C-alpha cells in the first residue's frame, strides 16, 4: 500500500498560492511515479516530469494509464540536459527533489 504524503489534499492548493498552474506548460524535476503531477496536470496546458530513476518512471506510466485525459508525459532525463527547447516551460516544480 503506497504512503499518502498529502492526506489533507493541500499540496496543489499551496502550489496555486505561489505559482500559476492553470493553462501553463509545467516541468516537474524529480517527478518519481508522478504522484504530485496527477494532482495538478489537469489544470495545466501540458505537464512533463523527469526523473533519473527509470523504475519509478515505469511505475508512473502504469499508473498514468488510469488518467488518459491528463495531458502529461514522463521522461528518463537529467534536469541539466532537457530534451525541450529553451524557455519552453512557464513553471518548474522541484517538489521532493531538493
């Protein structure tokens, strides 16, 4: 059974207080399985998560299958060498990465 890191469901509320999520292109560095991304991706124009842990990303892709309408993608990539054009993202999240 996975641990619920946000039983009060307030992570996205706090993110919205400090940054705009609505209709933004968002990058989450260190997204893991995409636990947080699934909570805000539906608000965004596009959400992409990167992580170096390929196994966690694979688990996230399996879980993402249950959210087909959520505009998100996860990549096995390093935050210092992104496979996106410069200034593509309007917001960047480092939720549990630091």
